[in-house]
C-alpha cells in the first residue's frame, strides 16, 4: 500500500537539463505538482565539475570509441542531494528491466535521485552510488533523459491523491499480468462498428465477466508471454 500523505521529491541528475523543459508541465504530472504531491528538480552535473575547462567526460583508459562520463561531477552532485531517505537510481541498458511492480515500489519512497548516463557510457565507479540500476528496454538510446521521463510519469500517477486508485489498479501489467480490456464511448455505432451489446445492458456482473474474457483474449493474442506468469 502506498504511503499516506507527504511529498515525493525527485531529483534528476543530467548533463542536458533543457531536455526536461515543459515535459513535467502538462497533464497528470503538472496536477500532481500543483497539489504538492511531488517536487521535481533538475540538476546539471556540469555545474559540479572541478575541471578547469568545464569538462565532464574524457577518453576511456585502454582506448575505444567515444567519450566516458567522469565520476567526480556525478559523485559531487549526487552526494550534495543525498539524504538518509534517498534511493539512488542509475539508468543503464544493463539494469533490471522496468516493470509496473517497480513503479509501485518506487512510488512509496520519499526521495528519488535519478542519474542519467550519456555518451558512450560512464565510469564504472559511478555504479557504487546507485541503490538500483534500471533499464526501460532492450534497446539503446542516446542517454538516460527519456528513460527518466518514463520513470517519473509511471511513478507520479501512482501517488496517493493524484488519480483515483481504482484507475491504476485496473491498469495493464498490474498484478494479474493481463492487458487492459477494450473500452468504448459515444457514439454507439461509428462507421459501422458497434459497441458490444453487453456494455449497454447495465448488468455489472456480465460486464465484468466480458471485460475479464476480453483481457485474457487480448493478452493471449498480443502478449502471450504475460499469461505464463
């Protein structure tokens, strides 16, 4: 069960803070911020570098293509933010695959620090800062900024009072591992496609039965791997 009351603070550590301009100023996340359910701060770890040329990356020892993020700026930035109740997340392709259960668990924390990697990688010692490493999928992005947005969106909507609890309890990928059932609204007939008659009966028991059957059917067709769970 989610914690009752209180704020969640999310600090995002990145080299490209402008990527987050306006992304958290729309829809549910904006409403959560307006209700003081979440505080989101963006930190440019370049501001913490001790390099006289303002560098945060360098070539890799042993050679190789691309530049590697240096540990000093990220260590100093994270350590300036970290508190006793902080949970530090490192976004990396080698991390634990992100699932809905993880979003629920993270929504119960009080303070999250999310580190966005970039370039060809980061100094291996940066891993020692993290409590958990997370991957949002088996593909490569230019950095951790977009995954950070994914995490924030999936977590904030689960905070108490942000949306109705019943709304997210019925989400796809919840504990029953079924995809969500199909939904319809007006008009009843659109371009020859009709709303299923059972949804018009007012018989809630039959409607729930129909929705469960449709969830199972949809999952079997689109994500049969989920049924194995």
